[in-house]
């Protein structure tokens, strides 16, 4: 299913008067409004192929109808999102869930939908049907060399698929670790993992990067072999300039100061980018900004400050992606909400008065520093974000369009009771 530009225009027209009132107020009160709008038009967040279907917990999965059953349909879903919000112009594939059967046809479909291929992801956290050796006790860390070799070969195969499609990065997330004290020699597990990663690194095309994603716990509950940003950074530093640390917001222990982690990784030129989501307890994979919107803003505040300090291009120089699971919401509605939350946090971070904040920090004026950040966070930038969308030919209110035009009902009619592959 494709969304017709004319129907978006018609929908926008019905909301235009009220939007223009809000936008003209925002424009009068926000300095540099035009420059901010251009940055919002340029900004894009990749959608993971595995987030287009209903996820589940270990207790059950309540699938909805009309989920994408094929890679092509997953891409069409991302195309729908992108047509509505002009901010979802890339898809991230997970191998072997999304192995393309015809690269050229998939590339053509991507071009038709104005989509790029973001980082490709390897999967050594599950055993696949017919797989010779099991990852039950880990993959790149495994004490058995043949298992490590199999996992290395899989990662190299993922690079080949990604390269054929035009991806430029491999994301490695390992479930490797241990669930009981004594199960693992930590040093040997680290060394095996490093040696395995070195072989994968050597297979990267010259213009590729490898992103090492860390996670504090789950599925292993005593130790994770890439358990935090320190460990990931160790691997990235030892591997070389093409290796970076990837931050998934749900992969920290409670109350971790993620904005500080981000600032320091950027300082070290080792921040790969993000898997955005939100959480209350652990890797809850909830809608971005649904639980801790202020934390999201604080992260973007550090990002904008750090990217500007290093002269980075906001839209292109870091990897922006969502990694979420939708257990009770329609996945597409959830993703629209997540992107909106990201755009709002980014817009607010662009508004921060950096000069005043610097001064407050320099003078140890704690009260002023807090006022600057909180006043900015409390500024309503929704009309700015909507204006950026309108100017790019997308929907003023993407979720409103999705509901008014009953997009899910059309997908169910078209696809039937399909269930997406993935987790
Ligand atoms: C692991 O929890 C993770 O965050 C990794 O990014 C995986 O690739 C993804 O979720 C899907 O399982
Ligand atoms: Mn992730």
C-alpha cells in the first residue's frame, strides 16, 4: 500500500488554520526558527525491520492482523511511515530474518519508497533451523573454536548482504555472557570475543563501520560479555578506527546517567549512534519518550552540544535508529509516536541557549543552568516539528492521518492475518 501525496495535502488542508496560529506564535518566540526547521526536515531515524510486527514477552505474543509477512512488505510499512512523517527514510535489516532473494529488486523498491539501508544486524543470539552448532553457551566468546568460527562466518555473511544493498555498517549485539558465578572465565571470554571481532573487523569494506552494542543483562543474568559502555569502548578502541560503541537506551542498569555516557563517547569520537526506546525497569522496549521524556531531551542536549563542538552533521554523522517492541499497540502507530518524541526532543535541544548555559556552568550558577534546560524542555515545539513535515510534503499530524484514513484496516484487507517474522 502506498500513500497518495494528494490525500496528505487534503488532510493537511483540514488542519491548516489551527496549525498556522500555533506556528506563527512559535516563530515569534523561538529565535532561529527557520534554521531549526531546516534541521528538522533533514533529520531521519531508521526503523528496524523487526519492529513492524507485534512483539511479545516470554509469556505470550498477541499478534495483530495485517502485519508485514515479507521483507518487501516491511519496506512498504517503513515507506508508509516515511511518507507520513518525512523522518523514517531508512530501514535496518536483521539477518537471517530479512535475507533478500533479489538484491536489485529490493534496491529498486527502496529507491521507489525513498528509503536507504541503515546498519545491518547479525543474529548469534538464536539457533537457526539446520544450524550445525549451538549458541547456547555463547557465540563469539564460546570456548569451542568451531562455534566461534561459525559465528564469525555468519557476521561476514551479514556484511555481504548489507554491502550488496548499500548499507555502511554492521551492528553486533551479543547475548554472550553467563548466568551463574563460575560459569565463565571473564578474561578468556573477553579475549575470545575480541579475537572473533577482529576477524569480523578485517572483513569490513573500507568505507564500513562496526557498531558494538552493549547490554547490562538479558538473556544472561550474571555477566554479559559486552555488558556496558566501558566494555564496548574497550573492544572499539582495541579494534580500531572503524569500530564504535552503540547506545541502546534500554540497555543500562536503572538510573544510569545516559547523557553523560553519550557526552564522553562523543568526546572520544567513539559514539556510533542510538537504538532509541524507553523503559521503566530494564530493556522494556517501550515507545520513545513515553516514560522519561526529560531524559530524552537531556540526551539530545548533550548530542547537539557534542556534535556542534566536533563539527558533525546532525543528520548524517551518527546512526539514529529506533529499537522497540510493541506488545499492545499497533506497531505503526507506536513508531509514529516514537519518531514524534525524537523530533520534539531534538527540536528542543536545538533551542537551548548554549551561550547562557556555558556562562552558568562557568560561574557555577546551578540555578540558572537548571532554569535554562527546564525552560527549554517546557517550550512547546510541536508546531515547529509539524511545519517541517508540511514543508517536506508529509502529514501535519501523521498519527491523525493514519487513524482518519484507517491505514491498518487497509493493510489487513490487503494482507490478511499475516504475522511478521522476527522476535
Ligand atoms: C537486544 O536486546 C537488541 O537491543 C539488539 O539490538 C538486537 O539486535 C535487537 O534488540 C533485536 O533483538
Ligand atoms: Mn538494540
